[in-house]
C-alpha cells in the first residue's frame, strides 16, 4: 500500500472519454462553484447586480419606449389624410358638386364634404372658442373636402401627384396633407434612435467595467489560491475558468433583473399609454420585450459579463505570480 | 535529470544571487542544499520551479532546457515537480482532500481517479482518515505532511523542498526526511534546501553548499 502512488502508473492509460469526462466535470464544477461563491457574499453580489441591472434596464427601457412610439407613428402614418380648403367665393352647392365629382376618382377611398356651417359647429364643439366666434358677424371658416387616398397610394409619389392634381382645381384655395408633421416626428424618432444606440453603447461599457471591477476584487481576494494553483501546474485557462463563469453569472443575473425592471416600468406606463392609444382609436397596443428580445438581451448581458471578466483576467492574471 | 551549467542569476537591485553554479542531480538521487540565509538557496529552487529565469547559463531538467520553455509551457514543467514549502502553502478554506487533490484537478484527472490517488497519498504520509478536516485542525507536522502528500500525488520526477523542517521539532524533522528517502528509493530525485546542518550530517546525503551565491562544495 505504501507505494501505490508510484507503482501504479495510470497516466498513460487514461482514455479520451476519461479526459473528456473530467474536462466537462471541471466546467460544470466551475459553473456552479462560481455561483456558490457569489452567493457567499450576498451583499456585494446584489449591489453589483442591481447597479448593472439599472444600467441595462435604462438602455433596454429606452429602446422599448422608442419601439412603442414608433408603433404609434406607424398607425398615424396610415391615415395620410388630405384636406382641400375651398375659396370663399365658392358657394355651398358648388362645393358639394365638386365633392361629388372628386368621389368619382377611383384612387380615393373616402371623400367627406364639410360645409361652412358644419365646420363652425365642429369648431365650436371641439375648440372651446365657440363663444368668441359668436362675436364675429360672418363665418370665417372655409369649406373643406377631406380626402382619404386608397391604400394602393401609400407611397409619397402617388400622393404628391394627387396633391398637384387638386391644387390645379380652380375652386381650391390650398391643399394640406397631414403627413408633414408625421415626417417631422419620424425624423425626431431617428434622432432618438441614434441617441438610444449611443446610450446603450455607453451603458454596455458600464456593465463591462462593473463586471471587470468585481472580478478584479474577487481575484485579489483569491490571490493565494491563484498562486498555489500556478505552483502545482495550473494553466491560465484553468485558473481563469471560474472567474469567467463568475462574470457570466453577474451578466446573466443582472440581465434577468433588468428584464423584470423593464416589465415593471412598462406596467407603470401602461395606463397613460393606453389612454393615448384610445385617443388614436385604439390603433396601437403597448409593446413589452418579446421572448426573442429577452433572450437576446440575456445573451448580450452574459457576453458583456464574460468579456469584462476576460479583459481583467488577461491583464491581472499575469501579474499574480507565486512568491 | 537536473543539470545546472554555469548558471548565474543577477537581480537588478540586489546584485548576483547566484554566480556560475554548476552541478548535476541524478535520477533517484537525494541531495541537500545548504548555506546561510541569503546565500541563494531559494533563488536556486525558484529557477528550477520557473518562478524566476536565470541571467546566464543553462538549466536542463528532464531533457528540457528551461531557458527555451515559453511561459505557456511553464505549467507543464511544474507538473513534473513536487514543491514543498516551509509555510506549507495550504488553502485554509479547503479540506485536506481538496488541498491534496489540487495538482490532479489542474491536470484534468477524473474524480474517481482523484479520490483513489488522494487516499493513497494520504496513506503514505500517515494521514488517512483526515481527508475531511481543514488545515487549521491539524498540527504543524501534520500540515507539513499534507503539503508533502500534495507534492507527490502527481508522481513528480523531482521533489523540491524549501526548508521543509523549518517549523518542526528535531524528531518530526527526521521523520519528514525519512519520508523523502522513501520517495527517493522509488526513483524520484529530491532536492532539499535546509540550513539545519546537524540534520544534514545525520542523513548522510550529498550536500550542495552555497556561499554568497557561489557553490562551494558538491559532496557530502
């Protein structure tokens, strides 16, 4: 028994499956032991994860907000209504005749004629300036023909040619399309989107550095262990493995917490957004993070965690040498 | 097995730690390295364990010139060595089993094999049955033997011990040295750094004496 350690040389006899099994076991062990290690310092771990989760939820919440507003503009976009304001010299009957004529155009799906009297009535009801108008002797509001082009005319070119056509009519004072403010909103959205991308990049770096810093502290705490492992012949890959898994866990757990925070934020916003939706004829529903988006977010945060840990390990592990 | 060929080590701020040291340690040979503190004993061991690299000369270990070993290959050199330290360098928050198993774990052994080998190694140093204890629950001599079990578990070709008996009483010291002799008889080379001259003469192996970095004698 005394010489068992030496007499039985099994190093050569280790099969490939033995090695693979041992390798997989090592990975599984690092995966769970690193998680266990994090939970050994619950206070430090939760502080780190909460800070990271706030950064991640800011970025993803902003992204979701933009996605929601975009959906809103898309629903407005589909109502590319054209208003024809008629000259004051045109009488009510002539106006109605013109509307009838326009109705024959197959490229339109809806034509509504609003007489001066109707316009005044509507204005009084919705504007709140009704009594002010009573002071005026005559009705200052023009006749309007509201036109909704058919869906086949969704592109700007078709609508612009239609506009030019209407502008040539002698009865028409001027035409106005509701698209213009949508376009402005869209270009504003583009700025917001770019802002969101910048913000996400910055917050991504924050996550990277926060993980890096906590891994650096963990590495300092386990300096002795690293030195001893190096002395008994541990490779860099072996030593850094549990730390990389720790980085993964930090990223993954803060990603999950961030998803919960975003869901919480959206549920707080749900009521006002649904009211807004109601005002736009319920054309839009609040968007939460989809399953795919959630998975993508977790993949990104986990990768950032691993990357942050790797960056620190790459530089710091070389500096910890056995004394 | 281990050959020093005109090896010098110079530290930028402390001058020459080793100067033109040459010796040859045969396979299965046990030798003592002695000298006053600061004579270069630790430096010499560090060069073999590749914790330092020499400034001049060549060190050949197991047919490999250590000057030509890249830093990526260092772990594989160290797996052929069994290192024993005066302060044991045990992990205090791990059990005796985990401490002894560490060299096998880093070499990628499966856990069945690890369990078998750890028990065999602990049996050899007389600590079987203490696997689940923590280092702090053991006496100084027992801790040193855990360190020895860890050093020999991966079947090293060379055992390097730096003042292994520094913290032990004379009786335990002889016991530890006898243990080294047992490894020597199965073909492992052993190099022990110690300033305990009484113990060295009692054991009767080759003595390498360093004085201010210079090797003075290479015989008993």
